[in-house]
C-alpha cells in the first residue's frame, strides 16, 4: 500500500494526497449516486455483497445513466484486468 506508516495505513496522508482532490470527490459522489439509484429500484441493498458496476467506467468517460449501470457480485466487479501500476487496462 502506498500510504503506509509504521506498518499501519496513514489515512490522513492518503486523504491529503489523493482522496481529498476535487476530481476524486466528484467521481466518488457519482459512484454513490449510482448505488442510491439502484437501491431505489430495489436491485441492491446494504450488505448484500453486490456492487453497482459502470459498463463503461467513469475513468474511461462513462456516465451515470441507467443504461450504463449493472449489478455484479463484489468479487466479479473487482476482478477486471489491471496494468502494473494498478490502473485498468
């Protein structure tokens, strides 16, 4: 993990250097909005082990329209191919 200090995760540094950036906050808000939309439709609920997936990821220019959203298991949603630096292929 890049934000480690004395064997523990340094959340304050992570927020200052990454999570606190405006672009990251906006993307997080979009993901949370997509989750709320699917909860409203009854497709997912808290603690059900399902993720709301963007067919075309936000990082690749995807949007939060209903046609770009789908429900997947948490493990399936996190198993896509990645580059060496951790970014999606």
